C-alpha cells in the first residue's frame, strides 16, 4: 500500500510540473500588444480555465498523497521505537553466582579503616 501511494505521489509531482510549465505566465499577453504573437495553445479563454482547474486537481492529489505518506511514515517509525511492543526475551538457563570479592572477609583490615574522615594535619 505504501509503495502504491508513493507511485501516485511521484506521478502527481511530475504531472504537476508539466502542467505548470505548459501554462503561460500572466505577462505573456503583453508581448502581443507590441507586435509579438500570443503564446496560448488552446485558445485565449479556454486554456486558462482548463489548465487552472487541472492544476488545482493535481495539486490536491499531490497534497493528499503527501499527507498520507507522512501519516504512514510516522506510524511506521513509532512502531520501530516503541519499547512496549518489542518482544522481551527471557533467559532460560540459570547463571551460577559469582564469588563476591568485595566481602569483608576478603579484606580483614578494611573494617578498622575510617572511610569518610579526612586526614588531619
């Protein structure tokens, strides 16, 4: 589904670029006033409305696919980083306890030493 929406999004992007490039700018008719030719392809009145409506429709499709892709990417990304949804593996083999090297029996003179009193001069 994500791939299909991405394909529609790229196609809408390319079509939108082509439609915008086909349209004549607002100042294109000024050249005809000084002896140049008009650059309208489909006629003077019908081309602007048809290409304008087509541009609006493709722009709406582009925005909808953008929002859909953003929504699916956000939910896809949150599932990757959500700690509550990841399976917890439990250790099945028991671990032998390590001998405690820091026990008081290992250091017989440690109980007689002051630990937090600073040395006086």
